């Protein structure tokens, strides 16, 4: 296996490939194993491999590739909007409640799934860019509604700070908040 070819194939797939994509491009298991032994590639979960470079230090591309149908929510969204100064210990992802639980069994990056009905996954969704990667995220009002719904499960300081930050946010949309709350 030619190192330059393998690197180019990974680059064409934004640094992350599934096993079937690698095989389709002529990178077989023994080649992948050799690349891992030499420290060029790491296995990020069953069937997913990532080229180790500066990009692999960022978790955002990995999350976007592994969970393209997820929506950023709760602590991750609060941090994105500046409603909390605590960096989330895990990526909070809203996903369809029928998804397989094992899909989220990965060591790194840390992921905290929130299983919700599929029809609720489209309510209050916006787009955002994190580290140059596009994500779906719940809008400010949806995040505040979720906080109000989960008040007893949240840290009191984070909850209070999020509400105060929303009240002081110049981009808040109170009519939208009221319609979502219903």
C-alpha cells in the first residue's frame, strides 16, 4: 500500500472513512492495520477510521461524520450560544429515540445522546458552524424550552445562568419561545 495514495484517499473523505469506503478505494484490512501500526490511522469506532493529523485533534469533524443526523442540544448548545461558560464534558446530541444505543458506545470523543421522538427532532432546528464544520443545532428558544423541561436534572447554576443569559440576549425571540413552549 502506497502511503501517499492512502493519505490522498483519506483526504478525499475529509480524514475519516468507513471500512466499505476504504475497501472501495483499494485499502484493505491488512493495509489499514499497517497504517495503524505506523501511527498514521486510528480506529475511532467499529468500521470508522481517521487519518491522524492536525484535523484529528479536533472532535467536531469526527462528531459530524459519525452522527450526521444528530442535533446539538442541551449543554453543547448552551455553550455555543454563550449561555454557559462551562465547557461540556461530552457532545450532547439529540437523536431519534429508535436509534441503536450501541451506536454511541465510543471512547473518544465523549458523546451524551438524548433520545427524543423523531417528530421533535425537526422543531426549532438551526444551522451552525463549529471549528469550520456545519452542524444542526436547536435554536436558542428550543434550548431554553428543553432547559425548562429538564430543570430538575440540570445543575442549578447552569440553569440559572442560561435563563439570565437568554433574557439579556439581543437575538432572543420571545414570540417563538412562547410558540415552542406550547
